[in-house]
């Protein structure tokens, strides 16, 4: 693990793979940390890619920074991390909230994004009911901590049938959620409640885009990925069977095959 002081905060991050490999920046979702990407980081590094996996501010080993963190703050952190590493452009991929941060980064720092990988994410702005829910959940996490929430949502983060079928995966996901600082989770929830609608900007995206989604995702179902593809017609879409909201954890071999094939076909080289 490395740390960097940048953009008014400190980010913990991992780097794997050869220094001259095509850079791939992977952005975790809520309420996880960079270890969510371990199956992908290992596969990509073995294939010769340089993989950067940050803990977003307030998650993992990156300290909490403020009572509200907007997706734009996360995106600016990632651009600053690329500066710190001397990387001009990278493949940027994210899951769930990490996918929205990826879209935010494309909107704010398009020259830094050589390709996009969006897993189980959605593009519209938050609804009024969604804003109320996220802010109430933030209040709850601050009052009660992460344990009860983690237990309630594990069968939505994973497809419900995978919780008993993949106990090691369920345990890993639960451990990540329970270890998250509730102050960081609450700050991100409040910021995410204010997210913009990314759909108007998607039609101008001219870099390669891969959409991945679990067939049984109840949070962001395949219809959400289809909507993104309607706005980015050249995007490639893969629906992963026997998976819910975290197909990279539930079906890593299938997920990695789609990811590696996409990179080999669409991203032959990215400037360092």
C-alpha cells in the first residue's frame, strides 16, 4: 500500500503490474474499499497492465475528509492521483458509485480517460425520494454504525442465491462493509444524493466503453446498463449470469474475461 497527499486529502492506493504497462484505474463502490478489485487487479497485472486501486477518501485506509463528499471531489482526487503517478491518461473503471465517479471523471477530466468500464452503475440524477433515502441512511450509519446495514444489504449486493452459495465472497464483502468508517460512508451518501444527470454528456463520449452488469442485480439492473448504451451506441455490453450487483466478486473469471478481451481489442495502448 502507498499513500499520497493530494487535493486536500490523503489517499491510500495500491499499484500492481509492470511500470510500463497500460494504466488501468479501478474505482470501488460504496461501502467498500480497493480490495474489492483484487480478482481484477491480479488478472490485469498478470496480463501486463499497470493497475491502480485507490481507497476513495473516507473509505478503506484513506481518512475521512469532511461531512459531505461530492462525486466531483472523488473525480478530482483520482485526477490528482494520476498526476502524482505521472500518468497522463488511463483506462478508468468503476462499479456502482465507482461507475458514477468514472462518468464524473469523464465529464470533468476527459483528457485523462482513455476508456471507460462501467459495472453495475446508473446515469440519471438522484430522485427526490432517493435524496431523502440517502440522507436518512447517512444519519442512521452515523448513529448506529455499519454492522446492521451490512447485514441487511448483503443479499442485494450479491445475488441472494450467492450468499449461501459463495460464503467466502459473502464474508469478504461483509467484512469490507463493516470495516468502513460510517463518517466516510455518510459523507459520500450525502454527496451522491446531489449527483447530476450524466446522460446528456454520454452522447459525446468518444472513447471505448465497456458496460458490465449482473443479470440479477436488484440495485442497477441490466435495464440501467441498456439505458447507458442507448446514449453511448458504440459501448459494448455484457450481462453476467449468476451475479448480482458485484459480478466482479461473484463471477470473477467471467468478468475478467470480458474485461481483458475488451482491453485487448479496444485499448491497444494508452500514453503513460
